[in-house]
């Protein structure tokens, strides 16, 4: 089947099987920031924004994105959240970083001045195996107004 959507700001038509997850289709398109780790929606490594909302690419059928807007971290080139993560050294291996950046972007759109508790809650669906949480939270606070 063909799935038409807006991907990182451009209209595209992607081929997908009816049972294929968005994660697989995006990776086939070369968007390697969308990563499969747990395959059960628990780690956040496959996070993408679907119409602005963070979703697990490993649990979202590609067909569910038809007619919608999908944003991966590749679509945020130069975004202030990305810069803040780099400046705060908010990553070690970097595997989880795209998911954290997308979750942080959405949080800051909804709440430009989140409390520490709100930051922790918004990022709670993402796991960092390196333990960079303090630096990640520092980066989000640096972007807050």
C-alpha cells in the first residue's frame, strides 16, 4: 500500500505493508534516528512526533500516519532543543537522544516554563541506559523561557 504523509515538512508517498510499523518504514527511508530497541514501546528510542504528539514508532502502524504529519529528529536541524542538548552534553552513546529531543520539543511547545517535575514526567517514556538524566534535564531547562 502507499501511505501519503508529510514527513519532516515535505509531502511524501511511502510504500508499506498493511501490518508494517512506522519505525520500519522510516528506517527504510534512511531516517536512522528512529531506532528499534525494545520493540514494545517502553524505551522511547523509536519516538517520532505524529501531528506534534510523541508516539512510539514501533507500536504505530505506518497506515496510521496516512494524511498526517510525522517529524523525526532529522526534521529539527538546528532546533534550539538540539543545540541545548549538545551544549549541555546531554548524551553519552546518543542512542536515546533523538527520542528525548522530540519529547522535550513537545513539552516546551505545550509548556515553555516547565517545572522539574513536569520535565521528568514529560520525559518519563524515554530511557537512557547511560544514565544521562541530569544532563538531559539540564538541557530542557536551558531551553525553557
